[in-house]
């Protein structure tokens, strides 16, 4: 049997993993918004969308958060989640009205969107590699350096 102190989740620092998780969520939301733009390049009246990095950063700093949800613990044997100071963020999808507007009211430029999509894919792959490295490090430590 593993002693409770060894299996206690509060003794692990998950800050980096949580930050990388938020970064992956942002990258995924951005790629989804950009792919929607590419899908609607010929839709009259469609306005391009993007994920707001500023909104993610504001949430990470705790700005604009009036209420937080906490988990109720009804038994002393229940585990409480560690508070590592990293809030879970949901990227805000914003609609941009600027840019070159075509006569049909659509402002999606396919060249700009494909460039943004390539950059978003590189960002996502980089963060995914960093996350993989974190888990590899944990596996190495758990395995006793083997």
C-alpha cells in the first residue's frame, strides 16, 4: 500500500502542465476559428473570427473574474484540488470587422488566413511538444531515472 503522503495530489506542482493545457486550449480555439474563416471565404456577409490572446492573458491574471467555482468537500477523505494559482481559461472568439471588405460584405482574405493558420499550427505543435516533454520528465522521475 502506498502511504497517503506519497499519493497526495497536493504534493505535486502542476503549474506548468496547467499553463500548457491553457496554451493548448487557446491554440485549438484559434485553429478552429481560422478554419471556419477558410470555410466561409465565399460566404456573403461573413466576418472573420479569431481567438483573443488578450482575453486569455487577462483571465490568467485574474482580471474580470468576479465569481469562481469551488468544489465542495463533503467527507474528510475526499481530495481537494490543489490551488496552483492557474485559472482555467476559455479563449474568447472575437469577430473582426476591419480589413479589406469585398462588395459582398465578406472580409476574409484567403492568403492572410492560410498564413495565420500555418503560424497557429506551429504554435500548437510547439506547445504539444513542451507538454510531451513535461510528461516524459514525470515518467523518468517516477521510474527512478530509468
